[in-house]
C-alpha cells in the first residue's frame, strides 16, 4: 500500500505540482536565506536584501564558479621570467 501512496504522491507533485501555499518564515542558515514549503519540503531561496524569492537566473549566478583573478605583469626585465614555460614530463609509461 505504501508503494501505491508513494507513486500517487510522485504523480501529484509532477503533474499539478505543489502550490507552496503553506510556507515557514524566512530562515538564514550558513549564509543561505530560504523558506520551506510545509507540504512538500522544498527549499525556496530568498534574497536577504530584497526579501523576495530568487529568480532562476539569480540562483545560477550564485552557484557559478568565480572567474580566476587576472594578473597584470608590467613589461620590463622581469617579463622574461613571467613568460618562461615549465617543461612538464609525462609520468605515463
């Protein structure tokens, strides 16, 4: 009987979806601000500045890996040291 109930709840969540009408208050835990739906348990991320739900774009931007820092090397005597390549030998046999 629990298998049938699990399948029914799965299709209920997929087809019409949860309306997330019953939510907790806004939490901030480990620098993450969110609300939780009391019906399905989904975390709904919030912006701590605007206190509004984050859009999909804002969520992707927060998860994006930061770009490496650009290094500016002045042209001069030390340039030859900065531009030297390191010979790497493969350890594969």
